[in-house]
């Protein structure tokens, strides 16, 4: 089951830059909450809550001060400053239980491909996969075992078996992992060419 955490939030007045500046000094980050069938909400969360978030996918019970019921959300986006080291804005998507949504889930590659023993090189071009499911069935991550991959073998999205109730939306021909040929031959050719030049 997907992880579920709680964030406490303070209501935010939209368009009030002075207010945002004041709250940022206190360590708060502006948050925008939106979702199909839900009214947009504007709030602040404390920076430490964002910094301490779990890895993988998780649901957030966003408790905005003054509101009786929490908004159940997923983390959609985090914007950073120009240095990339300070979060300056957060987007949350409010979900509806029982209603399917499309969400990007991290891919975790596990195992050591047997092709590495003969000099193969593992490439992992895909870091997330788009899935469609109801909120409660969102997987924290998609784990892919590459132990059986030999040199030249390719693991495609279509080779992944999703959890029950989850449909993979990423095109099946996208590459999750591949074991490339060793680069030994190329190195030998380069060395031979250098030797020929020196002899001439």
C-alpha cells in the first residue's frame, strides 16, 4: 500500500508578494493545490516537511489551518531557485478516492546483469513510468530486476508486469534498461591507429 503522510499548512492570500516574502523568511514555502473536480487552494508548508518527505510515491493529508477535512494530494512538482538548492514553490494535485488518475512513478532497477561479468555496460535511460490507477493503488515505485540481462539484451516497458489494478501508460517500446557491448574493440583499434602513425 502507498505511504501516507501528513503536512500541516497555513492559508495563503493569492497575489500578495509581501506576505509570501514574510512567510519565506520564517521557513515556509508557498503551495498551490489543484485537481479535477476540486477548487484550487493556496497555502504554505514548512520547509522541513518537504525536506523530510519519503522517497518514491506517497499520499499527503494536507491539513490547512481553519479547514475541517484534509485535502488528500500527491506531490506534482517542486520549483527551485536559480541555484537549484532552495525550493521556492510546490504544486500538489488533489485526488479523489475511487477515481483513476495518471501519475509518474519512479523506476528502481535491481540486480546485477550477467552481461557485466564479460565487460558489458548497463544503461538505464528511463527513470519514471506513467501509470493509471486509483489513488490507493498507486505503487510507491516500479521495481525491475535486470539480473538475467546479457550483453545486447534490452528490457522494454512492455516486459514489466504492473501490480494488480495498475495500468502502464508509457509506450511499451521505451527502453528501461540495456546491456551494451564492451568497448574493448574500439580501444584496440584506436591504439593500432596510434602505433601506425608513430611508425610512419
